[in-house]
């Protein structure tokens, strides 16, 4: 298990490194306004994807272990195509999509959601390497495409970046679909209506959970645009992207947690796996975040993004407690979802969204970008506190049991030793 976690984290950080370079290139090629516009478009895409994930997200992995996979595949794809269109229209009507980018939001959310669905099928069949390769294709091809468009064809515009998104995600979708098709197991068609309904009931709570969490991490973009302008969104987006790179650790670990919890009914195994990996997540994210905090301001303003991004370090400092809290909460959340208690994860995310709306409305008009970062941290800390209380209640865990014991430490050390080839082995 630890080897899969390390491979997944390595993949995420490879893509995160490429995304950091892309952020630097965008900052220098497009300026703070262009970075802000891209941030708004991608925030809208992510929100539509959350609506799509009702049947095409973690719902896939949960039901693949209970029904023939081809039966799960059909409603997942059909839902994504139709719900993506409806969600995009609703966001356009509400004025949450930048003018002229409505169709791009729909098409990009469609490609990203279908690729994510394919990746979930690979995860559900334990094809972790292909699961990671799908993600690598998305990030790697985007980097190459944007580099060529900016510096070979000399097209340094927001539309050029969006074109790169189409190239990367379109290719990743086709290749991942070719990997998935041979793995699909056919079943009887008469089960499809009841399966679709069960997927909807499960996925509705998961979708509300994802949507609330996505709003919690991105609604500040729209509040900042309203009170401080697009330029403030660009500064906040840059600071957020640097800070959230730490989440590649928790996202990698949470995929493994979800898969393991969903595949077993043993409550003690589910509990021990969750506690072990929460502590692994806390340790790893704290160490990485400390390194990020040690980076001086001039590195960002003089070497990376430019003087327009002055104040980015303050954003990172204000986001740090929340970044670590949400990383740990992600593990608890995937325990709830994998064990069929998706409603608890949903309530946690809704609590975070409520706290964000309250604190954001108070802090952003007064403090601007730092206020947006502080309100995000407050929301994430409230989510983690609620999840810990619910985890202890459900699993009859005492607070002292949340601390790693000798068995946990020995288990992790043994897995680390197993990663190192013994003498005489190739």
C-alpha cells in the first residue's frame, strides 16, 4: 500500500511542479489580470465538475465493487454529458462565468469529468499505475502544449492556455478510455434502472459534499472579484496554488484510503487504516508547508511571478493552518464516503461553506486578499473539528486512540523497509 501511496504522491508532485512553472509562465506572459481570468474560468469548470461527479466521481469506485462495471459506466457517462450542460447554463445565468467563456466552461468540464470517470474505473480495478499515468498525461501535455503555443507560435493569450487545456485533457480522455474499455464487465440490463437510482442517491450526497467543498475553496474568488477586482483574484490564485500544492499528498493518500475502506467491511481495519494515514498526512503536509513558508517574498516577486504579485507570502501564511487542516480532513472524509457514510462528509463540507460565507463576508471587504485567506483557514479548521468528533463517535474511538501507537509506527516502518531493495536484489 505504501508503495502505491509514494508512486501516487510522486506523480502528483511531478504535475504540481509543472503547474508551478505554468503559473510562472502565465504570470509573466499574461500578467495579473490574465492569471485572474484563468482562475475564474477554472473555478467555474471545477464547480461544474462537482455537479458531474454525482455519478462520475467516487460513486464509481463504491458501486464497481457491488455491480458489473459496464452497468456503472453507462449512467456515469450519460449523467456527465447532461448535468454538465445544465450546471454550465445555471452558472452562466447567475453570472459566475466570465463573459465569452460559457461554452469553454461546459466543454472543459465535460473532458475533465469524463477523464476523471475513466481514472476512477482504473482506481476501482486497482490499476494504480494507469490511474497515475492518466493524471500525468493531463498535466504533462498541458505543460508542453502551452509552452509551444507561448514560445513557438508566440500566442500569449488566455485563449492559448485554454487551447492547451483542450489538447491535454482530450488526449488523456481518449487514452484512458482505451485502457478502461477492456476492464468493463457486462451485466444484465434489467438491473440498470435500480442501479442508476441507487447511484444517484449515494452520489447526490457525495455531489453535494464535493460541491460544498469546492465552493469552500473557490467562492472567495468571486467574493474577491466583487469587492477588490480581478487583480486581487490573480494574487489570491497564485498564493492559493502555491499553498495547495501540499494537498497533492493528502489527495494521493485519500484515494488509497477510499479504495481500501470501500473494499472491506471490517470496521477495525477501516479505523486503523484511517488513523495511520491521517498521521502520515499530518506529518508530511506540515513538513512540506514549513519549507514553503521559508521561501522569502523576493523569490516570488523577483524570480517567479513579478512585482505585481507583491504580498503573496502573506497569503500563504494566512492559508497555512487551513491547508494542513483540510489535508487531514480529506482522509476522514474518504473514510466516511468509503464506508457508506457520505452524509457525514457532506455535513462537514456544508459547515465549512457556512463558516466561509460568514467570515468571508466580514473579512474580505475589510482586509481584501489576506481576509480571503483567513476565512478559508477558518472554514477548513471547522470541517476538521467536526470530522474528528464524528469519527470518534462512529468508531467508538477515544481521543487518546487517535495518537499513533507502537503497532501503527511498526507497520509504517515495515512498509518503508519493504520499499528498499535488500542486498543482492536487483
